C-alpha cells in the first residue's frame, strides 16, 4: 500500500469538481479540465491525483456512501468520499487528521471496505431505479454489462490514411516512446482494424506535432466501427467518386472525418447537426486532416438534398454505452429521458428517410445499450415503413471488447 500525505488544496480542488457534478449537474470531464486550467500551479502528480479522484468518486459514489454508512453514518461530507476513494484505491493515509479521523478509525474503515456487498446495484454503484430499469429492459446480462461499464476507458486513436500510413505512424509513436498496441479487433467484422491503435501509456499526444499535423484522431474503437459498418455496405468501391453521404447528426465530426478517409477523399459527404455549435471546429479539423470531400451545411438546408446514397444517422440517445468515459451520466438518465430520446429518434428516421434514392441505405446508430433505442426502435420503423428492409444490424457491448457500447443497423429503401 502506497503511503500518501494529501494536502488541503488538493482536497479543496476535488470538492469543487464534485460539487459541480453532483449539485449542479455539470460534466465531470469538462469540470476537471476547466479546474486544472485555472490552477496551473499544481504539479503533474497533484493534477493526476485530482483527476483520478474525481473520476473514481463519480463512478463509485453510491458504493462509497454505502461503506461510509456502515462505518459511521455521520461521515457524509465530500472529504469523507475522498478518503474512502483513496482507501479503495489502496492508498495509505499519512495524515488522517485532515479528514477528521484517526489512524485507528482508518484501520476499522479498511475492514468495512473489504466486506462483500450483496446488492448488485450498490456493488456496481448505480441508482436503484435506473439499475432496475436496465435489468427489466436487458435481462440478467445487464449485471455483467453494468460491471464492464465501470471499467476505466481505453484510449484509441485512428490512423488518418489521408496523411500517413499505419506503419509510418507506428514508427513515430515508437520514437516518442509511447506504449501502444495494434492488436485492435473491430467487432463489426471481428477482424483487426489496421487503422486503429490502442494507446497504453500516459502521454502528451494531443500536444504532439503528429496530432497537430492530422496524422491521427482520438476516436473510440466502437465509434470507428460505425464508419467501417457503413463502408462495408458499399458493394462497388470502383465508383466511390459518385457516392453521396449525409452525416445527419455529425456532432464534432469524428465519424465524418473517418468516412472521408475511408472514401480516400472521393465522393461527397454532407455534414450537419441540429445543434450547430457542435460543428464549430469541424472545418478546421477537416483541413488539418486533409479532408477535401466534406461540405458542412446548415441543418435547415438538409431537406434540399435529394437522391442520397447513404444517410448516417448517429441519433441523439441516452449514451448508456459511454458510462466508462462519462460516469456522471448514470445519475442523469431516467426512463422519462429515454422516452424523450425514443421520440426524437423516431422523428428523425421518419422525417429524413425520403432523402435517399431508391435502393439507398440509412445507417442508424446510437451509443446506447438499451433495446428501446436500438432494435425495438428499428422494428417499429420497419413496421410503419414497409418500403424499407433491414440489411444487417449489430449491438456492440462493452463485455465483448474494450470500446463503448454501440448499436448499428443498415436499412435499405
């Protein structure tokens, strides 16, 4: 056990972030980034301790509250959550008095931490109502999925083949002494994706010349799978120059850039989003990546497009497949919110389906693990739209690979 002397400014910084997340509904990742930009006097070790503690407590808050309640129901402050988090992460505390406890109490608390927790909802630290909702929706498989979603997220990058090759980038990563793995299995084909690299060591790749020159993008392996899923639907790759694709819910544009590379800058990709602010950096990112077949359009102009070959609809959803990297979402998702997303998804499917030409294909995707937003949504659409048929679909689960949970369905008109 590593002995740790923790200082008050570190505790205060962690508490600032926790209050923002749990009392104001803020996003943990953004709050940590914002705080660390403000407090530049923290060293790298302190910054790492702050970030790791916030993410750990957000992920395991309900479990830690349970352990505190068993030990002493009176310990309800944020500093006590920090203490339990450190002890669960096998840190010894040199100065327990800073948390208002004694060394003897630390030893007693460690005994409580080692006790088994029989209630799976508490053991995996999910709100009871949400946990039971998922159990009803998914079945017993939810228990293992819930556990997998509590794992720390893996970091993946995608080689930008418009700027470099995988072999060249691999050599450059070696020169930077970055630990990585090229053994990345894309569940779409259950085959290795040569453009995907898993980063295994801490690094400053976002500040590297390789990143700034567009040689790679940070992109989850599951997100990369969506681009591969669409591209695998193209039967005649000799006519890429004639293909038209609408990325209807492009967001920040990661999948747009991936499609551009897969098409080798041929064809035309229209990118848009109903929240225009999400697209604000896409033009700069496209230029950096060397993408020349992307046109960003206003969402209001979408219906002017006709006879499209493909529509990629990465629909707004609950994000239940992304809890690894967005653990605070587990406290925000409700059955009512899920119903709202279902309504939005159905509306998007029905409103934009006719932009496809005859035999055109719609790729529907979510980062959700819930059948209500995935296969049940598609079943409902097909029932009401007999002119469409299901070509293929796939649910990617975090129990099966290192990426986020995603669903993909290819519908042909």
